[in-house]
C-alpha cells in the first residue's frame, strides 16, 4: 500500500501494521526484559533468561525442587535462537551461576533457575544504573 503526500512527492510505503504481520506469519513478537542485557552482558543470554523466567513463572510444570525441561526445538520455535545460540546463551548463564543444567537420557535437558542469584544481580544492576544516572546529572 502506498500513500501520496504532495503531487511532487514520490509515493511512500505505509507503515507495517503489526497485526497484519502476525496474521501473515502466524508468529508472536519476541519480547524480553532489557535489564537482563545489563545483568548478563549478552543479548542472547538475556533473551534465553527472559523466556526461562516466563516459563517458570507463567506456564510450564516445575518440579518441587525447581527443575523443568524444554527441548531445543521448543526454544527455537519460541525465541528464533539456533542450537548454537542457545548453547552460547546457556554457557553465559551458567558462568553467572543463574542456571543449572542436568542431562537425562533420551529426553530434553533439565534446567533450574537460581532466582536468589538473579535477584542479587538485578539489584546490583539497578544500583549501578541509579549511580550512573545520578553521576550524569552532576
């Protein structure tokens, strides 16, 4: 669809309607919390972490001791991340002690989030951000 503004202007494309994109492609937008980038230092790790927190708090079955599973194809479908990108994200999150992994034969890997560690890193990021904003005003 094009629109004209003035007789001398070249036609311009109209903005893309997000609803139309969803109808055409049948996919939901990928959304994550920006602060997770500050916490992890890695956009893929932030995306993986955001979805993991969502899964644990909103939908999937979690064992009493906090373990849950999600297959690589499920992660790829939800996040668009390739196997290598998922592995890189998880490596970063393990290094930060935010997740634990447990392999099991012939089944998706098990994961457990360390929410106490996540809260500590979120608080540290928020304090650092507040100090940076305060320092910028002086």
